[in-house]
């Protein structure tokens, strides 16, 4: 997918001015976090399960080569094929080749963030194959040619009226006078349209929430059941997954599943959790004849063992988005690429480069809520700070902010100088603000005073000097 | 592609060695990783499901209903046709069924229920209701475990708008881990996983339009669970 991440400031300004988007985002903010809290309250072991999930992912990452090879061997034993791909381009080529060999005209798709990452839909279309998204939210945004705006609720930014308009425009064969006022009518229309696609598709393409090394199984989690129709009806099932999705055993997958849905939607368990192992067996009445797993690196090995290693623990639940004050204000599209929210702000610079995505790590108040709610305890705020530090080192920040930071660090490392400057500054502000009691405008702080006044300090000096005068502190 | 494989595995090894964590200092971690695969030890299991038989079945029912499934109990498998007919009539649904080969005639006396029109096989999208058999029920979250196979086609779980699932009370276990162990015991060593294992917790749903929760997105709009209390061998 083409990124518009470099235009983050403009994207965010546009998003903030969009009343419909703000309505939609306020519904999100009310829903998911409250349901997550209820689910947590019902399960006393939830915090301990988060630790267990984190430990599983840490163990896998420390032995990633071993588990990937074990997974591949089990897939082959079950009659499937593994395709290793270094880049998005290699993955696109591998998928297209399988589709062509199968003589595919239509490919149904389960929701896959990796599919978005490699822009597989555009690639298939260019080669005359019709990709059909089957997750309701993904289907809607595919009709609108938009990227997802949330990992688990891709059409969260749209109102039902916008969806109705899209359906009227795209489903021309249906009666123009039909009523599409209610979400139920919209769902029924999409369900009917997609039924035909499911049954007629040649290839089903899904992502995977996990890959299980013990059995060569892939795990799919949905609430709609669309992924299940995607793999069980066509002749060929292709799974696209990135390397870090592998887990050791069924028991390990189970532990992660216990925190996934609770963190994502607040459900005890998603409606459909599926473990697929190889193609159709002898005597089976349904299921695909061929089973392919496309294993994608696309930047993961570069993150491994480095400052962003823990990001590879991510299970894509979306909890950090749901709790982020920035995401809740601007939505997912402003981030300009496939991922969004705190996990996107850490992941995107790693995948498309800090030059392109440099605004994202700065679009954070570092409030820490994302780390608080992360089911695998990824230190997202620390990583955002690491990106900021890299920007400074690579001289990607403006010369004003760089010299400002240099000046600050010079002061901050010399307490006597810091106190002296602070004393002078506070005394100056106190004198200048005596008459009015506050400042409407200040040099170098225009961004701050644009929206509020700065109260003038009282004439007692800085906190430290008052503290000393009151008889506390060293030597007093 | 073989180049890609060795490149990726090489990059993984190099990154982990360079990181030089204690875990990569020698080969012990690979030994423990391969032991982990063989042992498939359970991690923390929530206490919720650890109950006696009766309380476990009650918890299963509560959790399944919480997930918007409906539940009925019959005293034996022979009572299944009558319960299915009752359920369809009560909900004003067509009296036609596609049943899984594993629970067709003569195992189940479907023809005794003369109002029902019953066929067996996989689903193709034309059915209004299906009946299949669960391998287990999990009390922890009211989840059904379905195994694919000639006796239980996967399409029955997803295509028809109404899905009826039969599970024996004795097959209702406390937690997911117990079903993995039962599956390993049942299957031959190494190949115990059927092509598809489907955990089902309530009927299909979506909240993709304005966060409005709606049932029956692509899978069934109704999930009816029939618990059979007797006539089944203990696990």
C-alpha cells in the first residue's frame, strides 16, 4: 500500500475537522474499553495470563528459527506447502503464482493485515483476478477503495448512512428504492452479495492469528464466520502470515487466545476460533484440495534482537488503539498506512522507514495507557521514545528543535546553571506579568499560548528557592 | 524460493546471535524448545472450569447462553429428533434439515419425527438448518469443539442460518486444555489434528457498522445446543 504517512500533520488536521469521524470514534471509545474492563473483572487470572502470553512470545522470538523450521516440517507432513518470502514483492509473486496455477478468477479473502501490508488486492486485480474481501468491514472499505482504519474494526470510521450510499452506488443490480436505513438491512445485503462470491470462488486467502509449530496448524479468529467460508469452500486455501506469528504448542496458542478476545472486544472468546491443518483428508466431504502457507519476513528479521524486538510480541488485538487519546481523536487513516495507533506508530517506522514515518512516534502524549492495556506488555512508550532519539541522532528533526534539545540537555546536566537560569526566568516573568497576572503570548511558546494563557509566577521565586527558604533541603 | 528460506533463517540466527541474550549463548535453548514441543505442557489454566460434573455442565450452559446460544437438554440421543422439531416449530423455521453423516439414520431415529424432512451430507448453501455433533463442550466459555471429517463436514457449521449441535453431558469438560489432551489420546501419535478444529462460541455476529451488534453475519444466525444426558460412553 502507498503510504501517506509523511503527510501526517495534514491528515490529522483533516481528521480533527471531520464531524462524522468524531461521532464514529466516540462510539469506539465508549464501547471496547468498557467491555474489556468487564471481561477482566470476570477473570481473576487475567493479569497472570498476560504474563504467560508475554513469556510465550519471548520464548518463541528467542528460538524463532527452530520454531519456524518445526512449523514448516509439520505443514509438509500434513500435505501443505510453505513459501518463504523476504519481501512484500516476493509474497505477491508467490500468491499470484498459486492463483494462476489454480486457474483462479475469483479469490475470497478473510481479513489479513499482512494482506494489506503487501497490497495483495491491487496486485491480483492488475493480473485479472478478482479479490473479494468477506469480513463485513473490509468488504465495505474495499468497495470504497479505502484502507482499514482499525485492526479489528476496519470500517469504524464510517456511519451507516455512508455505508448505505456506498452499497447503492456499487450494488447497481438491486432495486434503487430499497430501504437501507438500518444496519440489519445493510448486513443482509452484504451477506447475500457475498454468499454468491463464497460459493463461486476458486481460491480462499486468509491471514493467520497464529501458526502452531507442534502441529503445523494455522489459527483463525473471527466473529462473522467469513474466514471459515473462505477456507472451506474454494479448491485452494492460501494463508499469508508474518514470521513472528508462530507459537510452540496448542497449549501456548490457547493461553494467547484467552487474552486476545478479552483485550480486543471484551468477549470471553471470539465466536469462531479455527485450527486448520493441511488440505482435505481422505473421505472428507468438504475442504480445500491444496493448502499453502506464505511466510513473510518484510522487515521482521531486522527488528529481531534490536530496540524494537518486543514489538514482535504483538498479537494485533487493537487494545492500544482503543485506549489511545491520539487514536481516539484522529482515527486510523491519519496514520497514513496499514497500521495505526500506538502499535502502528512503533511498527510503521520499522517497516517503511523513519524518514517517511517520522511524525508518528511524535504523535503521542506518552501517557502510557497503551502499555497498561497491552495483553503481551509491549513497552510501547519506551519504543516511541527510542524512535524520537533516533530521529535526533539521524538529524531528521528540525534544527530549531535540535538546538533547543541541545540547550536543554546542556542545562539539565548542570544543576547550578539550571537553577540560575530558572531563577532569572521566573523573576523576569513575575515582573513582566505583575499587572495582568497572566500571559496571552510568549516567545518560543506560541503553540502553547495559542489555546490558553500562562499564569504569571508569583514573586516568591522558583520551587527550589522557596523550598530552601522554608528551611528544607540540603545544608539548610 | 529456497534462497529466501535460507536468507530468512540465516537473518533470524544472525539477529539472535548478535543480540547475544543468555538464551542464545549455547544450544540449551533449542533443546528446551524441542522438549517444549514434545511435552506440550499446559500454562496457567483459569480456575473457573475446575468444577464437579453437574456444576460444570451448568457453567457451560450459562456461558453458552451468555454468548447468545440457546440450550436444551434431552435424556438420550433418541430424543434428539423431537427436540429439533420442537425448536424449529417454536422459531417458525422450515422443517428441513441437513444432518452430519455421523448422526444420521439409523443411529438417530429421524424418520420417527414425521414433520421433519432430513437429508445427510455436507452443506451447499441451500439448507435452512443443519445438525452436527460436537467432540466436546468447554465449560470455561460455553464453547463447542467441532472436528472435521467424513462424519462431520465443516460446511454444516457455517453455511445454514440455523445450526443445531449435539453434545453429550459427559463430553463437557472444564477447559480447552482437556480437549487437546483428549484429541492427542484419540488420534495416532503425530497426526491427531483433523483438517479443521472449530471452536464455536455462540452464533455468528458483527459490529462492523457503527458498533451495532448483529447476529448472523456470514455464519449461522441461531446456534442451538442440545445436551444429551445419557446413552453416551464416558470419555
